[in-house]
C-alpha cells in the first residue's frame, strides 16, 4: 500500500490500479482485477498520485 508523505507525493505505488484520461481531460481510476471504474478527478486535471497511467 502506498503511504502519504504529507509533501505532495506518495512513497510506493498503488497496486492493482491504473488510470486512463478521458477526452475531457479528467483522470479516471480503474481496478485492474475487475476493470470497473472507481473514481474520477473532476477538480483538477492532474492525475492521481502513485497510480499507473494507461496509454
């Protein structure tokens, strides 16, 4: 499990997650096991911290 450092980054990777970017620019977190979408970032255009990006 990734741990928050309090300095704007995580130590370690978030496992079993990935994130594609929608055409509107939002990032969506996806569960690798089920393929279901978990969460979407709508407040900022920056990706989730510590989650692998899909291309």
